[in-house]
């Protein structure tokens, strides 16, 4: 006699077993797909990090530009621009990369290569003017902080118009300061009226390298140019990651020599450099916000003090602790602007005499910087 019950149970067990096998296979497939996806993602992430960290601002470095939106500042084809933006990881955040040939098509978004860097030796004529205008243009420190009242001198206070003034001022000096210039669609810059007039004024005003506004630009602020066939060249500014140091000396005011009187001592005075770069910086893994103390150095027995060559490129130096027998010189301070990597600024040859003596130690002190 056929045992139908046993057959049914056996078939049920086979069905369950087959179902488990199918589930295991599908699960393995999902794991394989997930693992493959992770491998792809994992290989992509380091590339993004590597690209970002690889940017040095040197010729041949690459960076990524994104669409910054259309900015309309006039009528017709010549009254708008398709802006571009980038973030170079230097602490300035997102900023505009300005196009400087308005008669040409807008450059595409994506990876762009640095073709020229405006160096110290180029700080004259149009190159100096480009560097200055970028620093004082919308999204850059000089404009955003209104350094030297730049807005009152050259701009309107309206962001859209000011962006256009900066854009056309760069184009104006890039072409050699013509009386008029071509813009998109066969139009002329002069058709923009007051915007063009102010753009020329800005370009002319920042052309020379001996102006007050030129000297207000940090030494590590650099500008580079990217060129592409058939479209506009672009300029962008960034803060170069340079480091340097400084050297100073304290001497006794009465003796006019690096010797202390009585029981006083020149050893142990402390000088602190404060971050004046306008943004957060890192010294190794230490995060230094704007205005915060970055580096402190101490004088030796001869009153000398020297920092390592890893100080901030732009800062303010103050005495923060007096040596035994002398009073703290709270009036003394010096600005530090390092323009070349590894530069040591020697500020020992220009004495600043202050009567800060403590009579119980028979000494008074001044700082030679």
C-alpha cells in the first residue's frame, strides 16, 4: 500500500529545502552585489580625497568647478554671466572663479587645470591688478570684510552689480584696459553704463603695486589662471599653505644692550603670534581660529627668541609675558606677513624703546625688533 502521507511529507520537506537553497543563493548574490558596490565606492572615495588634498595651487594642479548660477546685471545678451564656483580646501570656502573673456562662451563645469600662477615676480601691470581685484571681489576676503572701505571706493553695495563690476574689471585689465570691449552676442561693455564705468575705475585703481590696498593683501594670497580652448579663461584666488618663522630680541632700555640690570633677567619673556589670516588654519593637528594664539616663543638669557619655521603666514605678534624684573610691554606689537615658504622674518634691527622698568630690579627694558 502506498503511504501517501509519507510521500506528502517528503515532498514538503523537499520544497522547504529547495526554498532554503534559493534563499541562500539570493542572499549570496545580494552579498556579492553589496560587496562589489562597496569596492566601487571604496575605490572612488579615496580618489575624491586624493584630488582635494592634491591641489597645491601649482601649475598642473587640478580642481573642480561647479555651476554658480546665472547672474543678470543688465539687459540683452551682454547683461548676464553664467558664474562658476569652487572650493579649494584652503579655509576660504566656496568662492567664485571669474571668467575674464565675456565675448566667449562660458567654460564647462568639472575638472579644471591650473595653467598660470601669478607670482611675486608678476606683481605688476595686469597681473598685479588681477590679483588685487580678485582679493577685493565678491566671495573673497577683501570684499567680504570691506578692507580699506573697498565697497565705498569702487562698488555699489548691491551684490549683483558688484559681482558684475569685479567680473568686468578683471576682463578689462586682462585685455589691457581698452576703452571698450566686446561682450556676449555682439554687444559691448559700454552698453552696461555705470557698471562698465565702475569696472574700469576699479581696474585702474588696483593696477599699481604701491597702493595701500595692494599692501593689505596677505602674502600667501595667490591667484591662478585656467585656460581652455574656445571658452573663457578663468581666474581664482586661494590661500597658499606656506609657513615661516620670526626672530626678535629684547634688550635693556638704559644699557641699550642685551644685558639685564641688577637681579632682573632678559630670559623668559614670552611672545605670542595670533592668527590674523581671516580664517581658521591648522598647525599640525592643532586648529587655530581667527584671532586665537597660534605660536608662543620664549627669550633666552641674551633676550633672543626665534620660532620654528612653521608659524602662520599672516599674524600679529605681541608680548604676553614679561621676564623677571621687567614690566609687560602691552603697547608693543608687530604684524607678520610671510611671503615665501620657510622664510624667517628677522625683526631684531629696529628697536622700539619703552620705559617699562621695575625700579626694585634697577632695570627698564625695550624690545629690539
